[in-house]
């Protein structure tokens, strides 16, 4: 089961020892609820420069889309923000925590207890039912089977897949599989949800339903969403769009 642990993220309000915290203050000295603070992120693979001094701030409950052409560095930036990759230079604070201070088991624990992640491929475990797949992060985080299943069933009601609880992934449609993956990302009540082309493998109708679901969840639970997408309709609905272009500075746009 170790190969799947990287998929499972969530958030609690527990304290972590020896972790650096950062507060962002407005001009009046009040603490702002900034969920993500990335500063001068650089990333190269060999001689190929992917990201150059990229900075980004995302506020609590904001829905941000990252757009741009293929190969511009969208997924690379998302993976760095989500602690799935490391930057060559720069810093990332998530909910006030300096991710550079997290290593090994502490990083794995932080991911499990602080973040949610939805991939383009659903990455469901084929030998487990839909209910069991959703429960997995909670069980890894120490929640009892009874409590995990209770939370999972509540999410399946919201996601409109409660009738599919006992079905294996191979018995689900593509849209249902992605909804189950969303449930898995939300089981531990994350404040930040990262999604990498979540509707990329879905048809137009299922993609729209998934996007509607994201905004419903944001309204219901107040999560911050950061979504990499090529879908112009989703980007238009976002609060802001962070457009990455090759060899130029990224552009942050307010949506109308």
C-alpha cells in the first residue's frame, strides 16, 4: 500500500513541532488568511529551465486556475506547491507552514493531514470498492474504520455516488471514478485542494458536472482550490487565473 500513500492528503488544525510559520499582515497589521505563499520559485531539469522566479499568493477560499500552453510549467508549479516536487530556489508556505522544514515522515504526515489532491487520472486502487478508496486517507491518518466510513458515506451523498459504494473502479463510469477521487481528496477536510487537469479525461457533460461540484464544495466547505486546466470554461469561472507562458513572466488575471 506504500505506493499509493502519496495520493492521500487532508488537513487538521494540529500543531507541528519545529515547523516555521509565516503570517501575512495587511497595512493595518491584521493577519490575512493566506493559504499559499510562493516566492521566486525556480525549477530546471538539467539545462532546461521550466520556472523562473515565479511568485504567487492564494487566499483562503479562493478558486485559482493555472493555465498556459503544454510544457510551460503548469503541472511543475502545481506539484511544487503541493509538496510533490521541490523547487531549486524559492520558498513555499502552505497555511503558514514553510514546507522546506518538512522532510520524510513529517512531510508525509503534513500531506495526509493538510492537503487534498485530484489528478487527471483517478488513480483509484482497483482491488478496493469506491467506499474503501475514499476511506483510505482517513484510515492512514488514524481514523477508525467506523468513523472513516461514516464520513465517506456523507461525502458520497454530496458527490451523488452513494449508490456505488460497493462497486470496484472497473464497474464505474469515468465521471463516477473522478467523483470518487474527489471524495478521497476531501475525506480529511482539507483547506487546500490541488487538482491537475481533473476533467482532462472527461467528456463535456461530465467535465461541467465536475466543475460545478468543485464550486459547490468550495461554497459548502470553504476550501481553497488551485486547479491546472486547459478548459476555458472552468478558467472563466475561477476567481483569478494564473497564466504561465514559456520564456515570459506569468500573468495573474482577475476574472469577470
